[in-house]
C-alpha cells in the first residue's frame, strides 16, 4: 500500500462500483431494448395494444430503477484517486450515493406518472385505431360508429358500454360482412357482477347508517346493483371524521341532436389538480357519460 494512496480495499471497491455502474446502464438499455423488440414482434394490433398498456410503464420503471442503482454506484467512485480510507468520508459518500440514486429513481417515477401517460395514450390510440385487416380476405376493415355497433354486441356488452366500464370496438369487413369485436377498458370503473360476470355493478344508492362526527367515524352502506341482470350487493364503508358534504347538483344541459358533431372532448379537473381527458363520438354519449361520471371511479 502506497503512502497517501487508496488502499487495496478502496481500489477493489471503486473497481466494483465503476464496472457495476456500467453494467447497470447496459442492463437498463437491454430492458428498454427487449421491450421494444417484444412490442414490434407482436403482429396483432389489439394484442400489441394490450401488451403496451399492461407492460410499458412497468418495464420503463424497472429500467429507471436499474439506472438509479447505477448512478448510486457511480457517485461512490467520487474522489477515488485521492482517497485514503476514512470511515466517515466513506459512509458520507455512501449516503450521498443512496440519496442521488433515490433522486434519479424519483425523477423517473415522476416522469412515468405525469409526463409519460399522455405519450402512452397517443401510442395506444394509434394501435387501437389503425385499420384492421381481415385475416381471411385481406380486406381493410372499418371501425363502426357507436350507433352502428349495437347490433353486433350482445345485451351484456351493451350494458357494460352503457355504464362506461368497458368499451367495445366493432370492426367490419364490408365486403364479406365479417366482424371483429375488441374489448377495451372504459372511462369509469364498475365492479364485476358475481351473477352474470359482466362489469356492470354500479352504486345504486348510498345509505348513511351513522353520521360522522368530529370524534367518531360514520358508517355508510353502498348498495350496488347490476345494470344488466339486476342482482344486488351491499358493502359497508367507514366515513372519515369531520367529513364535508358539499351539495352538488349537476346542471342539466339541453342539447339538440347534433348530427354534424364529429367528436366531443371533455376535460375534467379535480380539486386536487388531477386532470381527466375523454373523447366521445357524439354529444349524447358525452352527456350520458357526464350523468354517470364520478371522480372516484374515473380511470
Ligand atoms: Zn349481473
């Protein structure tokens, strides 16, 4: 060991950190690369949509975590040529590296939570609305409008669409009449009915069994009713203390039939600054959606 130079332990430690940091960056790149390869290997657009929706943010999250570990390792090499072993310095640097890695991971999670969803949404829309090809005839298929698609859906599916829990797209090959139905998540959450299996369980009414006071929690029973088969279910909830009930009466909007409307865009801002965007094909649909809308179940 040279006088004033780094000890053998530190030399080894720094080597591990440097190679580790490089390895982490390579692993993060590989995670990203494998995700892209997997996406482009899926030929079916609907399957591609499902894969991206289910995995993309998750995989990017893993990549960010690995980058964060790499950054932490890299910070641990700071001052590596001048350092003689000093426990305090070593621990302080270790602590800073953890903080740095956490910061990088945190920034990554903010990006994925706030910035990325808009980009992901555009990507998903592209795969959802790219014209399908009939595998049997090779013809380009056409996406039916909401008012055209009903005859191709069964009653349960229509009930799911009516409560906005599931959105069905119906593609038709106009030359052969062959249709293809695709299922997408809707704008509002509904529970799955235990009886008929459709996602049509909605809160029919809420009953306050005991009002909440400043000292004690209240009790609320939500009565669910299946909008398709009519079966009912009740679940008890606690009401937080000192709850503020604000009267809210949605304004009735009186629209005429708007046949020339091509698209209705809705932006709903929540009290906590959260923002929800929706698009509809008709004014009637948007109106119906608003009457069903509930910020707590918005997706
Ligand atoms: Zn049911």
